[in-house]
C-alpha cells in the first residue's frame, strides 16, 4: 500500500508556489493518520487563495485533511514547531530558494534557542508575569 509521503511526492509543488515541504506528525507513524501535517516554505507573494489550493491538492492526493504551517518569512517562523518538525519529519520537496530559506530559519531558531537557554528566557518571562 502506498504511503502518504509517496502520494505527496507526486504533487507539482513548484506549480503551487511552494519552495520547500516538510512532512511531520502522525502521518509518518500511522498507516491511517487523521490528517497530514506539513510545514511549507513559500515566497513573499503567496496568498491565502494559494494556501487553499495547496490544502485542496494535499487532501486530494492523500484523502486526509491537510494541516499546513506556512512560512512566508523565515524571520517570523515558530521555532518550536519548525525544529520539532525537522527532528521527527522528512523533507519531501525543496528548491534552492526553499533550502536557503530553511537554512535562514534554522539559524534564527538556533540563535533564539541559545539565547533562551543562556538568559533563562522562559523562567524570566514567567517570573515577570507572576509579579504583575
């Protein structure tokens, strides 16, 4: 039986305006996942209509609901989500621009995580909130 990754590999990501695709979540572990979790990197002009087209294409190809996290700007990425997706996920598609955007996002996230550990960011933030 063909898996989710194989079905997704047949999508023409370039035509959809996607530069990089990371598959993560339950679809990597389960034969019949509830949904398909993807992190996608796109260019600046990527619209909500294009996002809907990507979701429809993923759902058509897999028969499962698409759960997309769209990265338009590597500087605005959710570092916790991206790093978790990369740790347990798989890159299915990439262009040179997508690879470059991913490297930028990883560098930003690594700097954020180092600062967070060194400065005790979470602890400091929690202490400030509790004082107010």
